[in-house]
């Protein structure tokens, strides 16, 4: 099992690395730290300077060496200096070449501490990646230690792709041995005129259904619980929940996504603005299954 960290020698890169370390430790995965430089074969009106290109490559290798030095002793890690037309394409190509199961990146660092701001790299990945993408909010490196995951939360509704998302959550929770919390979004997915009573009943039924399924498929000793969230907006519903700083949230892709590809939907995008913990976005019809 391999997890890729899209690394840069910046605060966002440090956030991605901190989250990558935690996730890799939790699953016993090899951590591939990938630094992408712009392709040397790009068309340009100005000839490239071989000396500068060599200096940049040497500096990039130094950054990778420094990143490895921050990892806990005994970590399974490899580094990769990749040339590509863009940072996002370099990460996706490397994930395909290595057979990686996850790409981890940091948020753009012009947002509120502990929240997400999507830069161009995150936006590209969240609309085209074929593997799940984990997002580390601003400041993750300042709060994450070598502590493993404490809980997996899965926000789930009844729309297309919910089954694959539930399977991915069960796999991650079962593989790490941490509790699974299932948060039903059915109550806020219903039309605004549905009424509180109807929303409550639908939410309770849905929450019990996904909880029963998860309980039947989780390993013995791994607990599960379900909650129903209410609110005038997704943001209010999410902020009404309690959050453990060491947990991670799984969300699914939009119905607009191509099979086995990511396409972040409006609900997940709204959640990003309110979540204080890392998020993993799972592709539609993901290859992650309970049996894998």
C-alpha cells in the first residue's frame, strides 16, 4: 500500500506531510513524498539555463531529504523528484505509476487557521483524480503529532455513489482499527418544505440502515455509531457536530463525476468551509471495497 504526499517546501507542504505521516502510520503504508518541478521540455521563447535547472534539481533533492528527516524513525518512505506540465498532473501520473491508493495535499495558505482554502492544485485534483485525495487544513503541521487516527467519520446520503463511499469508510475504519461514525445527510438533502418531522424520520431510518450495514462488515472489536445532522445549511449542520482533532472525514464525489474519478460536489465544497479536521474525497465508483 502506497500513499503519495504532494510536497513543497512551504507551510502547505508541511501540512500535507504531517497528515500523510499520520495516515501512512495508521495503515502501515509506504509514504511516497513527491516534489514536482515544471517539465524541462516545456515550450518557451527563452532558452532554459542548464545551470539554473541543475541548481533547482539539487535544491529540490535537498528539500526532499529535509522532509524525510522529519519522519518518525523506521518510517517506510521513498522520495520522488518528478517533472511534469503541472503539479497536479505530476501527482496523478506518479500515483498511477506507483499504484498509489491516496494523494495527500495541503490547503492554500491564505485562509483561516484550521480551515480549507482550495488552491489550483487542490481544485485540479478534486475534479479529475482517479484515486482518493486527502486534504490537510491550514495549520495541520502545528497540531498533528505522531498520534494515529482516533476516528473515521463518513458523511453519507442516498445519492449515487453512497455505497462506494460507505465501503471506503468501512475499509479505512476496519483497516486502522478506529471507531467509525456515520453521519446521515438525508435530513438536509430533503426539499425545504419537507418538514422537521419528516426529515427526522427519514434521517433516523437512513442512519440505522447504514449503521446496520457497517456493523455487519466491520471487524470484531471496531465500533460504529450513527448520527443525523439537521440545519438550514450544510455549514450549520457540520458545525453542530463534535469534532476530534485526530479524526478524518470521508465524503463522496458528485454525480457529475466520471466513473472512478473525483468531482467534488456542492455539498462537499460547502463542508470544506466549515470542517476543522482533514477530509478525504472518494472517487465515484471507487475501487475501494469492503473486500479489498
